[in-house]
C-alpha cells in the first residue's frame, strides 16, 4: 500500500514533466495534443485567443514549465505578450514561481526572446512542487464524487482549514499561501481552488474583478474568485468571503453558487466569463433555508423555534431590503418566540442586504416566562375571570399575555383596576400592586400584596 501511495503522490509532478516533454516534441506540429481545445475550462482563457496567440501561449507555457531562463518566441508586441502571459497565469495556478517577463526583439523582427522573471531558484521550486503533490493527494477521495459533492467537499475543506491573511505576505497571493501556511488573500485562495478543482476533475475558472465597498467608502478594491461548473452549468463561488475568523469555522456559506446578478451587487467582473444565470444550488436553497415572503418566514421561524433552535439562518428570495421589511421580520420573530417560549426575546441580527441573508440569534430578555405559569387571554373578560381564579387560589403572582390586542393607557388602567378590585373583593383587605410589562409582546406580570 505504501508503494502505491508514493506512486500516486508523484502523479502531478510526473504529469508536469510529461507535459513539458510532449510540448517539446509537438512544438512543430499544427495540433498540440496536450492543449486540446475540447478542454475549454482548464485552459479557459487560452480559448479566447486567435491561432497565432494560442501558439505563443503554448510556447511560453512550455518554456516556464521547463524553467528555461530564456527562449525564442514568435514576433509580436509587448502588449500582446502581456495579455497572453496574464491568461497563462490565470489558467495555470501551478506557476507560483513566475511573476513577469521581459521581451527582447531581433532586428529582423521575425523572432523575439522571452525572458521569464522567476521568483525562486530551481531547487526551491522543485521542493515546493513536491509539497504541492502531497497537498493535492488529500483530495483524491473527491475524484469519484458528483460535481456538487466535489465542490462542497473542497469548499468545506477550505473554510474549515484556512483564514484570511491580514499580514498580506507574498505567499498569500499564490497557491503557496494555502499549501504551506494555511492562510492567503483572495488571489491565493482563488488560485488554490482552481488548482484543486483541476486536479479532481471539476471545471473551474479563475475570475478577477473588483469588490464594491459599502458606504461611507463606496470605492472599489481588487478581488479574485472563481466560476465552477456543476453538471455543465456555471456558478460563481467566492471562498474568500466565506472564510471564518481565526479559531472559528464557517456555519454557512453565503457565497456559494451565485448568479451574475447576485455577484454584481457587490463585485465588478473584469474577466471574460461565461453567463451564470441558473439558480437553485446556493447553500440556502439546497439546505431548505429559503422563504419567498414574510408569511412563509413566520411559519419557518416558528418551526425552528419549536425545535429549540436559538440561532436561525434564512434567505429571502425575490425580495429587496428595506427598513419596513426589516422591522416586520424582527417583529414576526419576536412574536413567534413569545408564542413558543412565553418569553420576551432580545434578537441580534447579522445580515447581507444584497443577498437577503439573515442570521437571527435569540436570547431571553429579562424574566424567563417559559418556566412560569403564563396565561394567554384574548379579552378583558377572560383576563378578569383568570385573575379571579388566581386570587381565590391565593396565587398573588399573575402573568398574562394578551393575544391580538394592542397596548393603550386605557387598557393598562383596566388591567390595574380589575386586579385591585378583585383582590379587595376576595380578601376584604387593601392591596398594593406592582406591574411589570412589555408593550410589544403584551405581557403583564402582576404582584399583589396586602397593603399595610
């Protein structure tokens, strides 16, 4: 078994060697079998080039894979080479060791000399390649999964294993950040996602653009993420925005399998990308955490509170954020908590306005009435009868909740007068009354004591 494992671990490195050897043998042929145009996603950006540009792409990639210090390439402008080189790096995250190039032009303008700028010496690159092979071996189990299961397996691995690098180290801008140090910025995360997805056979594209910062900044910063193909349908995914804080794990994924319209609310897409219009595979839909309106939300929140959930996540589909909507949502949540627990809730919310995703955390506020005998009444007459029953049983602490009624000073006076009158009627003595109440929830806690 050890021998087999070692052989499998070396597969990636051997493949790179084979690629370079085959490229070398095929450079003079019209069709390069290693860069078959039917593989339109592993080498996605190459497919946007014309035939001459594709030839340059393949020659340059072969040269940097073989760590050549310089090599001849077809004549073209520095601008064209810069564009092609950018495509090469976006298609091939394994090229962590090359950052730029210079181009020398012969006087006859028939050929140029391409000089890569390597970030490390050959020995270091080879050692890191071996680390990358071992890193990729842990994803072998995902190769036989469905497309969606592959994606979820890798997504969970990344969000469980990595944190955002707030120190912005050089390695965090390429695959070495996650591979070696378990931390990276968006660039390194997106490149590593493509590296892994390429390895396990899931079509994936590296995407660049800008994130739109909310007010008061309201400016933009460079950003990178991915597009993945699940059963040949394209979706955006942005693992970076789902990375948890240090020492925590992601509870849910807000940036998994988004559409173009959803992404464009907070990002500007600069890469050439295929349309992403299909819905239904975001985290919330596949886990049944979506509602279409506030009526559905009311039932949704009630069922989860009945199941003793105090932290609830939900996404609203086909709705837009507004202050009245938010107030209604919180009010419904508070009322349903009251219905289930007979207690007043303090509700903390965390939400994404653009995607209409809300996390609600419930805590009992003040007295926990769930352990007390609280009576629900729907009218003043019901309240009067209940107070009468309690006082005749010598129960002087009374908690009632008025259902389908609204607070008013007149109602408060009625509650007060009825309790005091009933006490005097039954006990034939004076009474002092203390009332604590929650207007929004219409809960009233009465303490009646014989006056001195």
